[in-house]
C-alpha cells in the first residue's frame, strides 16, 4: 500500500510539473549565427565579356521572431553588411566590389507541437535588398568603367529550417533561405551609360544559436 501511495504521489508531482515548452504562443525568438550568401547569378551580356559573376560571403546573421500561435510566427532576418566581388569572364576577373543588406520579413509555420524539442518549419515572405559602397577596383577602372550603381530590389523569399531546444530557453538551429533579387546594374563605359539587368537570386545558409524570451 505504501508503495502504491508513493507511486501515485510521484505521478501527481510529475503531472503538475510544467513541460519545457519550445516555441509557444507569445514567445520572442532571437537567433544569431553565421549566414552565408551564395549567389545564383545571371545577367545580360556585359560589353561582350559575358555575364557578371558574384562571389559568396559570410556575415553575422540575426533573426527576431514572434510566435503568433504555437505553430505560426512572424520573423525578420537581418545581418551585418555582405560584401561581394563582382567579376567578368574571358580572363578579366574581379572588376568591382559591392555591399548589400537584405532584410527579409517572413511568415513561418512550425510543425509538431510546443512540447517537442525538434521544431521544423517552413516560411514565405518578402525581401528588400539595398546596395551601397558600389565601386570599381583598379582593373575595372582600367577598362574605362566608372560610376557604378545598383538599384534596390524587392522580391519574394522562402525558407526551411529546424530548431532544437537544448535547455530552458536556449536552442540551436539551421535554416536555408532563398530570395528573388533582381537589380539594374548601371555604369559608365567611357562616356556611355550602360545598364545591365542582373539576377542575383541567392541561397542563404545559416547555422545559429537562439534564446526564447
């Protein structure tokens, strides 16, 4: 009888103890980690030298999300400025350097319930990319190129990811993002103004640690 009473008491204590909930309604999720932008670029022909090439770059990625329900969140992606070398083919190589910021607002759906340590998710939203510090290097200037400008871009975005709760409010995660980034690249070639339609359309890979408030 005593064993039965002790077992019932233990069960009652465990039942009363709160579950460690992962990503529940009302939570604010903050992530920080390494974000790598890998452009999937294409462009119109540039002065008979082929298409633009754009290098990959890794920066500090940050996301802030708010759980509207146990399964639906709204999230903003931000980062320190990404820097890319711009190149041309036919042995020309790098001709310019460009920086950009790609804030992206997403609506995301988290699978499983709030008691699960693993929370895979998918999302869709809108990307805004602004370019700055566009400049030709010595090689580009040697080709007679100057006054480089890239138009800002609006486009759709999507992502998939997974979070794993470690302990209390801490979790780790990994995600893959895709953004539709299209820009008009304009510059002077001698005295002529040239505009090249360019798609950057990068994949973004992010590994992060996060905290739930």
